[in-house]
């Protein structure tokens, strides 16, 4: 179920917890690539890196694309 004005959708775990995600400061999901689906995830990391995971599915992260490199 998708997030809408009626409220949040159902939670879906894509990955098991691990040390990497302790460095995630903020993330957003939406339609940021040309496929016209709300299946992209953008993550801002504690070192300043910003990553787009394009075409993310319920069971796995999409293709990793660095948008902003650490320290820039």
C-alpha cells in the first residue's frame, strides 16, 4: 500500500539491519528517474555523500548512483 494523504503505507523491510545504515541521516522515496514509478530511494549519509538507489524493489535496493561525493 502506498503512502498517500490518507496516511503512511505498509512497512516493507528491504535489507536486514547492518552497520552501514547507522550512517543514514535522511532518506526519501519517490519518482526520480525516467521510468515514471515511485521506486527510487535517495539517501544522505553522515559523511555528506548522497546516493540514489534507482528502481528499488520491495526486496532489494536498486542500482546505486552517487549524486554527491563525500566531502564535496
